[in-house]
C-alpha cells in the first residue's frame, strides 16, 4: 500500500516577465510543483495548504486535482500569492508577494487533527514556509507530526530575497532540518547556509558537515553538474543527463518529487535502490527542463524513456 504524502507549502502564480515587459501568469510554487511531480509518478499525495477561492486559486486547485493531488483543506477567501519571475540564460530569479495570502491561512492544530486520523506517512514542507515568522507555525506542525509518527521531508530551497534577516532565516531553516528525516538542498542553498563552496566532488564531505541527528535520506543537487543521494549510509552520485535546455523552473521540485514517489510507493529497501532512485529523479528533472515552466513527467513517460536508452 502506498504511503500518504502530505504537502504544506505555497501554491502561487509565477508571473513570468516577457520581452515586451508584460507578465505571463503560470501556476507554480515549489511545494505545489513537488506535489504534482510526486503524484504524477504514482505517489498518494494530499495538499494541506488552502487554495484561494479567487480565480488563480481555483486554477491551481483544478490543476492539482487533474494531476491526482487531493486538496485537504477548505478554500480560503484570501488571495493567491504571486511571484514575479525573470528568466536569464535559463535561470529564474524571483520577487514574492506573501502577505495575507491563502496558503498561509491555516491553523496548525487543525492540520494535526487531520493527520491524527490518518495512517502516518510523509509530511513535506520547505521553501517559503520556512521564512520567519511563518516558520513558527510550520514548526508546530512538524513537531506535532513527528509525535504522531510521521516522516518529515524538507526541501531547503532558500529564497533569500524574501527574508529581512537572512541569518535568522538560515537559522530557522536549520532548525527545521534538525527534525527532518529526509532533506534536499542545492549547491546554492548550501553556500548561503554557510557550508562553503559546494561541488559534486565534495558532496560526501558536505553531507557529513550538513547532516543532523534525524536525517536518514539526504540529497544535494548541483545543477548541470549532477546530484548526490545518501540513504542510511548508502550513497550515490551521478552527472546530469544531457538535454536541450529550455529552462530550469521546477527542476529541483521534480527531482525531489521523484524521490518521494519512489520512497512512498516502495517504503522498503530504499538504501539498496539509491543509485536507481537518483538516476530516475535526475531523468525526471531533465525531462522537465526540456519543457517551458514546470511540467513534470508522468511515470509512463519515465519508463518509456528508460526503455529507449
């Protein structure tokens, strides 16, 4: 039986800056992208954060349902969060509008009551949800979920421009990492957090310095250079597949979503599958990067891609 995977985090509209200065709204948000990626690869996914009752929110909700993600909370009357995205050389930069918005309109006690009635599974969060002061509510959910027997997944996915106090933000992130069973961070995340220059060649040494007591699965991504995965003492690293790059929006979300789908559908023997899990996650991210915006592949696409190699 598949393990339930619940997502707590932002679902927003990425307003992509066009050449003529206009904005093209596209659905996004790291946890939202990850939820879709996980479900499209067979994970049993529920979305804890509320969707807005506005037009954008209902588009996000409809997309999640179409991709087999189940909304778990009532709609909020608050507006959908927005991100203004500028893409240069395939790399996105973001400006966020996060005050008084729908995905922050929840009460930790209500979410924990819901989780207490379910088979314990995986709670995933990260990204903008770890920015103070929102992190205080998120930590209540994390601590309560751990007490209920849930596995905690964190994607660090730092957004330094959002934080008024970068040092405080980094401390809040590491506080959450301390309680996480499964953690993903990029090379940029590691450098901002103060771990120095991060490269695939030094990934194992970085992992030893980064790891905290609860961590059992750790993934580091290094963009086009590749990625590293460590599971209960078993590690694997690999170069990224060669592709015709369109953009990298949602690449890390697709990568980690693929990992969660693998562990959620096959809870046993994760360490033995570390190399295979990593390869599939990287292939999923590569397919996503060959498309505009975040368009994670379905499991059938990945399997077909593997059989044609």
